[in-house]
C-alpha cells in the first residue's frame, strides 16, 4: 500500500504527518519483536562513566558484566542518575 492510498483511506491531507505516523508505527512494531537483535561487547575502562551507543539503537535490552569468577551479572537500569555519588 502506498502512502497516498493510506491517506485516501484515512481522510488525511497531510503527507508529512501521515509519513511520521507510519514511521512511528514501524519503530514501535520493531521494538515489540525480538528480531535483528545485536549483541555487543565493550571493555570497561576504569574511571569512565559514559559510553557511546550505536546511532541506530532502538532499545537496550540489558547490560551485563563479567565478575572475577567469570559469571555474567546484570546491571540494573538507573532511571535517574542525578544525585548518585561515587562511593569509591
């Protein structure tokens, strides 16, 4: 189905708005489906708090680190980083 056909069916006269709705819907559908999942490994540098994420990243599923006993441990998500003090 073309955008023009979709606009006719919905009665919309704004091309850019319709295109934005389609893009948002596709992005949301991609977030709900675990397809095209990429696993990435980044070495942790002592003293570095922020790391660059890929530009095409849609959703970060989890962050895990290896401990001294070679087991993976999940890092819990921090919603607000304000007010967190370095305890080291």
